[in-house]
């Protein structure tokens, strides 16, 4: 059996490798299979360290509760993003070339397959499933959730850097501004990670944070396309970043 420390290092190595491969090293068509393989590998590693299905939020008996919590969390998330898209102050956050320039077919693939499976599901299994389950073995719940969320924030450094060249607020900005933007991104993702960890622990199921994560990313993606293409957005908003966890 793998020791707990070995399991944690193994999960970290898998996560870092998958992150790099899906953010520049390999074509985007590999994003979903790599994400799913990475999540399966980390879950298996946790099982080898005696972190069972219940501790990883994978128990079927917790599924109904997970769905209910997921729905309860997804509704205000979607509502908040819609309100933000309608506000002239936050509307610039709903425009990015890499989203608005793709075809409708590609956008459908992103919202129906890549985001729910390759991003949200894989990240939730890795962070709120196997890794959080392992950390709870060594630390009290608040510390385990904080450590897990901190690593979740760091996970988003690479994708944030990869989007900066096409990000309306950063592609022509100073290095100081980009650095501040990166810090804000990591910090906001850390807070999101805490909320997702709470959902996972409260519901007992990985389904609840997965639904919330999927809603945040898919709603942000859809609203970006809709408002960037609308006359209202075109008249008032310069190209900028996207919403959601990514």
C-alpha cells in the first residue's frame, strides 16, 4: 500500500503533469482524455492509500444529496453571472477573443463536453475528491480545505498565463498589472475552492461541487458569447477576460 505522503506526492505529480499537458504542451483535442485520465489516476492513488469512495465523495448513496446541493448552488451562481453580464461595470469581463471567435459547433463542444468533463469533473475529482480526502487524514477540516483550495488556486496559474496574450485587460498591459492580475486570479480561485470544498463536505458528494463548477464555467462561456456579439456589449465593452473557474 502507498503511504499517505507518497500518495500526496503522487497526486501532485499527476496534477502538475496534466496541467502542463492541457495548457500548451498538447493540442486542445487531448484536454478531455488527459483530464479524465488524471482524475482516475489520482482517485486510484487515494484508494491505494485507504481513502475510500465515501471519503472521496464518490459514494452512490450520497448522490441524491449531492444533486440537491448542486442545484441549490448552481441557481445563484447563474443568476449572479447574468446580473454581472447586464451591468455596464462588469460587462467587460464577458468578452474574450478565444471564445467569441470560435464556431457554434466548437462552442457547443466546449459547453457540453470540454468544460463539464475535461475541466470541472477532472478538477473536482482531483481536488475535492482524492486530494481533500487525503488531506483530511492529516489535518483538521478547515486546514485541509484551506490547503486544498490553495493548491487549486496555484493550479490556475498556468491557464491564466496562457490566456493573457488574448485577454483584453492584459494583452497590452504592464508586467506589474499582469502580476497583480495573476495574484487576484489565484486569490479568487482560492476562495472558490473553499466554497466548493464546503459543498463537497456538506453534501458528502463530489456531484455538488461538480455541478456548481460546471455552471460557473458554462454560464460564463455562454454569456461571453451572447453579450460580446450583442449590440449592447459591442457599444460599451472592450475585449476583456472571462468569468468562471476554468
